[in-house]
C-alpha cells in the first residue's frame, strides 16, 4: 500500500483528470455551481438574520439535536465495532446439514 502523499501527487491527479469525459465534466460543473449557490444563499441568510435573538427554546432544541446526533453516531459506531469483533462481517459460507452431506 502506497502512502497517501504518493496517492495524491499532482502526477496522479493530472493523469486521472485526462481520463474524464464530457459527462464527468458536466457533473463536476453542476456540483461546483450548486456549491456556489448554497454559499450565496447561506451568506444572504446570515446577513438577513443579523440582530435577531434566539429564544431559550431554540437553544434547548439545538442542544437536544446535537446530543441526539452524537448518541446515534456513537451507537452506530459501537455496532460497527461489535459486529466486526464478533465475526458478523465474515464472508458467507454454505453450511450443509449432516443428513445432506455426501458420503465419503
């Protein structure tokens, strides 16, 4: 396995960019346009909301949402580690019952 510095070298980026076709460039241009639009809307919303106060219920909802998101994230990561350690991620193997095994 090569180090990440070799994987992200300019030579690799340029050679992989040469293999892109017109559809890939169209998707890339659409994503860049969507990013610019999102940043513009966020900036306008930030400036229009200047000077407004957040009620205490808003802070409570914000804290509850952050804690719930952290709880879900930690729980899912714990399940990933548990399933990996318990062997649930092993490849599937066919288990033939003893009655159906061919005789030797």
